[in-house]
């Protein structure tokens, strides 16, 4: 009888997986097939003694997005279950992210978790081979390593060495949202407020009066956005490349993707295991600290003589970006990874996960 129960349960699970796959693959399933599937494919399991755990596992199977990315299986993770076990069983955790994806909050948290001060930490040192070598010479190696990444080079060096004991977490944000935040950062903090003096952005023409800054539209497009200055050009298209997806596959690197809005929950889970004295997540939002109001001086598209006496028109930077962001990358022909289909698919799956967190497994 026990064998019969096990066979029925196995058939039930197989049927559920098949039906779930058809639904999530957008296969056109008519009502007659649905009725047949419900009545015939899934046998009556009322006589099977199912434990609470078994029922829970069945529910998880039905909720799991059954999809593949470059041959890898995508699995939703929960903070209160799988993620706790991943962190608990790890010896070290790597967290990487593009600029403008909650990176400042994560890195500040990691520094506090490691009990390091600003004077003892070097920002984003995992890009530098010499500093990585010096890291190995430390008497005590930190369990939490967090860093911004600007392109695929760092991931390509890291992925072959990722194991279950050293998980890699990638903080993800939609590229258009990230791009708007990056433009705001470069224009307001670097160009208008001149908070950084050593990269030349402070010399880009603008007009500052009190807490109001204006920049000409042509300068903004041609001198700032088109050349993808600083944070603008350091997004997912240059990080999640075909080489990176192939490296994940070839090295069976099970990378965890977390939506940037879940950064606080990620901190809470890590803090419980690595630094329990930190009771509240650290949230740093540079944008809220900016008091400068930034405007774009619009171009005069008229060729009439009277245009010379026409009063100049301005638009707030955020409104200007909202108006143009959907065509900006196309108009300026930003470089795109040939494998962006994987990234788009990844984002679709990530947003369907209840905790907006998933693992790509090979």
C-alpha cells in the first residue's frame, strides 16, 4: 500500500508540474483540457496520508516559476526560509551591484558589520588585483564583501570560484530606472554641486544661482548622457553580458538575484547571522540629501527671427527625463548586450517572486 501511495503522489507531482509549465509558458489551454487535467491527470489523493510538510512542498512547486535562463533553472527564494539557510551555511558572502542600486546602503552596512571605519576600508577593492592579494594577507578575513561593479570584468574573475559556501548576491534594478537615478546623480551632485573635483564633471557648463542649477539641453545630451559619464554608463548592459551568462553556465555558479528594493530585508537576514548587534537596516538615500533644484534649459527648435527674443523655457530634470527616457537609449545608440533577452527574462521572473529574490541554478 505504501508503494502505491508513493506512486500516486509522484504522478500527482508530475501532473502538477506539467500543468504549471503549460500555464506559465502561455500555452493556449482550452477549458476542456483544463477540466480533463483537473479530473484525470491529477489522481484522487484523498486516500494518501499527506504530511503538512508534503502539502507545503506541493504548494511551493505550484508557485515556483518554471523557466530557464541560458539553460539555468530559476527558483524563487524566500528571506524567511531558503535565504536564512544559505547565509547560515556560508563561510563568506559576496554582494555586488551596479551604481544606483542601493549600493551605498549595502556597503555601509557591510562596513559596520565588519566593524571597520572609513579610514580602514578601501571602496570597491575587489576590482584591483593588488588589493585582492593584500586582502588574502589579512589576519582576519571579513565574512561579508560588498562592492559596486562597473562592467563584466570583475564578475568574470569571481564567478569561477563561487561555491555553496561562498554565495554571490547580485542586486538588480530595472535599467531605465537606474539610468534616471544615475543621470540625476551626475548632473546634480557632480556637475551642479561640484562635490567631486577630480573627474572633470565639475567643469561642465551650467548656471548656478543659489540652490537652482540650470544646464542647457544640448550640453546635457551631448556632453553628459551620450558619453555616459560616470554612473550613467555603468549599468546592467555592461555587466550582465553574454560572457557573464556563459560563465555562470560553464561554472555552474548559482548566483542569487535580489531586487534593490529588498536591500533592507537582505541586511536584516545577514545581520542575524554575521552581526546580530545591528538591529536596524542602514538606508542611505543620497537623493533625499540634495537640496539643489536642477532644471534643463530647453532647446529652441524654431528657425524664425522672433525666436531670438523669445523667453527661454525650462523643465525640471526629473520631468525632462520622464518625457524622454523610453527613447533615450535608442536615440543615443547605447551599447546593449547581445544577451539582454536573458536579463529581460530574469527581471520578469524576479518580479513574480513573492520576495523579489531568485537563484539561477545550473
